[in-house]
């Protein structure tokens, strides 16, 4: 049976849907890629979960120390500070600034058994998060792990702040 308000109900549903995206600041991107909150950029061809696992493995295999991080996370800052303190070179992947950050975090969960950040890798092995990194350092076990990687990773920067590099 036809209801006189049926078209109005449909219009209001569509209007509500678009107003949600407008409030999130994504209205201009809705028609093309959908609204993704994580990451500053949208991609029309997001990485598949297999590609994300492959990407993580590639980054980890090419760098002695890798920190998968988020810019606002205090535990991520803690982990980076530990490496800065000892002057170690490390690679940072800021998931909240990466196009496929959410998918990468899911891949990390699949690979390491934990979804939380930071996920810190040394010499291809996940050592855990920020607290784990700090604890290893306090126990004197972090630097020997880094030295196993080779001379490139144990080099100190001239200002003592480490040389974390962010990848997008």
C-alpha cells in the first residue's frame, strides 16, 4: 500500500546520511571514496589485507627498527623517546596519517596478535609496544637487540635525538 509520506521518509534518510558526512568533513569525498576517518588522504584503490601484510613485512625487512605508531598516542611517544634517548635510527609509520592506516593496523593485529600501537619491530621481530620497549631498555636488553642488526641501526645522530623517519 502506498503511503503519502513514503517519498518524504526516503528523502529524510538520504539527507541524514549526507549530513553525517558533512559534519565529519567528508562530504566532498563521499561520492568518490567514502569517508574514512583514519588517514589524511583517501585512496581510490586501498590496499587489500594481503597487500598490507606484504607492505608491513617489506618495511620491517628493510629497516632494523620500525615503529608502527599514531601521532597522538602517549605509548608511541614513549617508544620513540627510548630510541631517541639511545640515539638509534628507526623508521616510523604513523598509521593515523597513512592512507591505509586502518588496514595496516588490522594486518599488524593478524601478524603480532595485538592491535594496539605502537607495534615495535627490531631485526624483523615484534618486541611489543611502548611499555615493552621501555622495559627492555631499562633491563639493558634493547641496545644488544639493535646491535644485532648491523652498524646502520646503532649509529647516533649528532644531536642525540635519533633519526626517526616517517613513511606514508
